[in-house]
């Protein structure tokens, strides 16, 4: 991958968090939410008919992004994430809905944002390694689209 392509992705990674890429900044999308707002799950067709729903909350989306970011950061160090952990922590049930737990999730997300940004800027990464983590830019843009739609479904003010 050319140096300019790497710079482009690295720049967009940072801007998605601070300024937003054609949408609200990622940082602003998770700011100011109460734990109840972050944990809220919309009903889906199944739950409207008495079955268990499967829609994810903002909180679950944030934890999902953290899990996969951290997994790839470990891969860059030659480490693995047990399959059981990936399965159990991918869109997990939010058991502790306290302000402290939500604050810890936001802090974990921000730390993973910094770590992925640093990895993207690392010139020693092979093209394959860089491309592996560069895929988080569209992946996370997708999930932030969901997050902002979940905010709108709850009647929260749009992020300007």
C-alpha cells in the first residue's frame, strides 16, 4: 500500500473520531448518554410478536467495536483471542447498567481508538497488517450509523 494511502486512512481514522466523516463525530455520538439510553434496545418484529428480540443497543455496539479492535491489536503482537471470548463478548448482554460501567466502556473505546490510530501510523506494519486494521474505518462508520439512528429512535437531539 502506498504511503499516501496509509496517510489517507490514518487521517480519516482521526477525523472520524474528532470531526466526523459525513456524519456525527464518533466521540460526540457516545458523549452525554445516560446508561439507560446507551443500553436501550429497540423492539424488532420478533419481540413485537412475543418472541425474544435481537436488536443491539448503543452500548452493545460500542463493546462490539472494542472487542474486535482489541482482538486485532493483539494479533499485531502475535497474540490470539480465544474463540470463546470472541463469541461471549460479541454484542454481550449488559448486566451492569451503572454509570461507572458505561464510563468504563467509553474509556475502553477511547483507548482502543488511540491504539488503532497509533497502529495505523506505524510505518513498520506490513501491508497485510495495515489492511487488517484499516478495515475498522468502514466497520466502525457502519456501527456509528447504527448508534446515531438508535439515538434518533430515542428522541435524542441530533449531533451538529
